[in-house]
C-alpha cells in the first residue's frame, strides 16, 4: 500500500518486513554479546565492581520463590529490552551499551560459576537463554536499526541544507 504525503511517496512497512530488514543489526547485537561474554569471562579478575552489582541483585532476590525469581528476571529483561528498543533512536548507542553490559556481566558470572561449582552448571542457564536471549537480541537489534535509520534519514533530509551552508 502506498500513501502520498507532502514529503513524497512513503511505503508502509509491516512489522515482519522491518524485522527482516533488521537482521544485520540483530546479528551485530549477537556478535557484540558473544564478544562481551568472552571479555567478561576472560577478565573476571579485573571486574571486581561487578561483584557489588551482583550483591545488590542478590539482596533484591533473596527469599524469592522460584516463580517469583523467574518473574523478577523476566520483568528485568523486559524493561531492559524495551528501553534498548525505544532508546535506540538515540544513534543506536543504548542497545550497544546494554548488550555489552549484559554480556560482560554474564561472562563474569560464568567465570565465577566455573571456578566455584564447575562447568556442568552451565545447563541451568540454558532455559533462560533459549527463550529470553532471542527476544532481547531482536529488541536490541531493532533498537540499533532505529538509531541507524534515524541517522540515515537525518543525513538524507538535511543534506541539501548542509550543502547550502558549506557552499
């Protein structure tokens, strides 16, 4: 469906096509996340400030039942994803920062888990990762695309103004 507007002809896009257009940004977010996990895992001894953040989270979740803990994690990840998506309009910076932060913290936690309990405890993260991580990657990837689209559209619409000023 095509609409005519004052600024020209604009294509209406549906959500699925926008997701398909965002696949490179989603892949970029996944790559940044994996690199951040590696960074957190390999540099855990230099990231002692994460310990304080984790202690605060433990205080918030102490005494929660299994279901309450799942709800807490779900709401926390939903808020983080939503903010990354919406605030992506600011040049895509927020989704990238969110991705790096979550990756480094997960890498740090994985390092400490292996050191104290062993590598076999990784299986406990698997259910969390199967459902929530893809949703987070999609929302942060779309947020990154929003920011990049904003930059591209700003550059395109203001190109003539800049050229006149430079001229």
